C-alpha cells in the first residue's frame, strides 16, 4: 500500500472509508438490533443511531489501512473503535434518566452525588482510549534525545487531544450534518499529507462523506458513538503530526471550546453568524 502513488493511496483509503461505512450501515439497518437504535431528534423526526457504529467501523478500518506502520494502524483502530464503543454505551445507558444529565458539568455533578452516568463512564473511557492511542502513535517517534519526562508529557498531551477532540465533535452534533461538515473541513486538508496523519484523515473523510446524505435528510444520526469515533480520529491525525508545543496548543484550544460550550450555545452562535449559518444549513432538509 505504501508503495502506491500518494494520490492513488488517498483515493483507496477514502473510498474504503465510504464503502465500509455504507455496508455496515445497511447491515445494521437489517439486523434485529435496528429497532433498539431508533430515536427522536431535535425536530421530532424519527432517526436511527445506526450511522454511529457504521461510521466508527468504516473510519477506523480505513484509517488503519492508511496508516504507515502496523503500530500506527493499531493506534487508529484503538482511537476509532474504542471511542465509538464508549460512545455507544453512552447512547444507550442514560435512556431511562429523566431528564438525562447534560454537558460535562451535569455528568460531573451526578458523579459527585454518587451516580455514575453513561456520560461520566464515557469520559473516563475516552481518557483511557486517548492514552492508549497516543502511546501507540508515539511508540516509534524519534525523540531526538528528549528526556523521559518530556516524552511522557508529550504522550499525555496527545492523549488529551485525542480524548478532548472526541468529546468536542460530539458537542457539535446537535443539528443534521453539522458535526460531519466540521470533521470533513478538518480532515480534508490533512488528508493531502503523505504520512500517517494524512492516511487517518483520508479514512475519516471517506466515512464522514458517506454518512452525510442520510444525516442531512434526518434518516440517521451520529450519536455519541459516531461523533466520538470521528473526533478521536481527527485528534489522532493532529497528534501524529505534532510535538509537545503544538499538542499543548491544540489541547488548550479544545479545552477552551469545551468549557465555552457550558456557557454558550454553539447553535445560537451559528444561527447569529450569517456565513456559519449558511454553511450549517447547506444541504439540510428544509434548510433548517
């Protein structure tokens, strides 16, 4: 695979992400589990969470295919499938809670009261997944004579970027197509790079593109499973191309946006910003 021309390799990886995502989504839709994945979205429309597992599998498989070493392929599988799994747990764990906890603060308050919500379990799981994926992606990194403390710090920052981005993308998954457009806008430019980061981004881009039509038509939705998986892979692609300084800056940005979401509605900000509103509504059923 690595001996193929870069453009052909990107095409194959992106195509794999799209094909696997559609195939897995179709299989889930026909499976006995399909009725259990039915939900009502923000507009009262019945949608299926089948998109989430399909995207998680498709993006992870294609990202592993696009990685440059077996260890990096393992990092992609851990990031995508691990984050998707804990997201799927959260998608199903808090159904009986009325109302379910909202936001980071809500889950932390519930945890402080002695109640481990699906969200709090998911956050812990994302942290472990991020650490495992960052450790794998850094395992053959040229440390350039760095001290052990600096290497550990670099990996911990990478873990934070992967886990934090997984959670952040989920915060944007509040309207049809929004999270997928955001992921595509980030993964697209990175996918042109001829390295592991580019391969992971190409696989992520293919899966996101395959899911977008049904998401915009409100037939399916990402849920925590799909949003977490795509976000973790975006975070992994960033991590694969960065050292301690860039990872620190990325983590600071992700943390700032996450904390801002507790006080500011991203949906309202987008609605009151003409350019963002136009992009957000592009292709959506009814333009709303």
